[in-house]
C-alpha cells in the first residue's frame, strides 16, 4: 500500500540492501536509495541533526556518489521534500478522484487519511512543518517547498468546498483544523484535541448536504 510505504519512509523504518550492490545500481535507484534513507533520518531526528557524512557512512556509498547526485545538503533536503510533496499530493488526488461526484465524500476521505496518519506508530508531526521550523531563511528550500505543499493542499480543499457549498473559505477552515491536528497530535497524541479538531472538520463538511 502506498500509505504504508510513505509511513515507512517517514518513521525511520528501513529496508536493508547489501552495501556492495549499492554503488553498481542505476542512477535513479541510487537517488531513490539516498532519498529513502535521508527521509527516514530527517523525519525521525530532524533535518539539522543529520549530516551528509553520517548518511554516506550509513548507506555505504562514496562521497563522490552522494555529491554527484546532491551537491549540497540543501539540494538533498529539497529532493526529499519535493518527492514527498508529490507522493502525498498524489494520495490526496486519488481520494478526490475516487469521489468525482461527491465532494463531501472526498473531504471525508482526506480527513480519514489525516486521522490514520497522526495515529501511526512513530508519528512525530507533519514532515513539512518539521522541515520548515528547522530553518529561519524564508528562501530556504525547506520553507519554500513546505509552503508549496500547504498552498496545494489549500487549493484542493477550497475547490472541494466550493463544489460542496459554494463557499471556498470553508476550505481554509479545514486547512487550519488539519494543521492544528498535526501539531497537537505530535505533542498530545491523536486522541485529544487533534481528534476533536478533525471531528469539527467533519461537522463543518456535513453541515452542507
């Protein structure tokens, strides 16, 4: 399942591969291997706490192999976040496309995915939010890509709410409740205010038959 794969990448679980085989992999597979492990470490410990030398040693790759693919850590962070953005938005779009004539059901599916995400083992917040708070430079890719993801999510919620109730601003309310659920669940768990916030989001959706 795609959801399980995303969870594996973000919680520090890993699929080991003999190191001797890694340098002979095609470029695309080496890039995926690096991004997989970087994503696991970044999510589990925070981007700033993971160094390039640590990643090289962990993967058993040469410095040249890593730096040819990602010349700087900022490039690696951008690659990790951009790939994650694409994967998460694809899952959201799948939920939307699964209910082409029922925007309320599409919104329900998105909220269910959020509920499942914040309840999974190893959850420690939204990876985009975590990345953004690691850097104070608004031009850093961690912040720009996190902002891109938020804008894309907001756009989808607004379009669904426009179709549902003729009120795109309802999508902004849902976006805030989703953001709040991610932050609160990372501190207090999924069963407290995060659960109440998502329940409120569902009531808002179903107040518009």
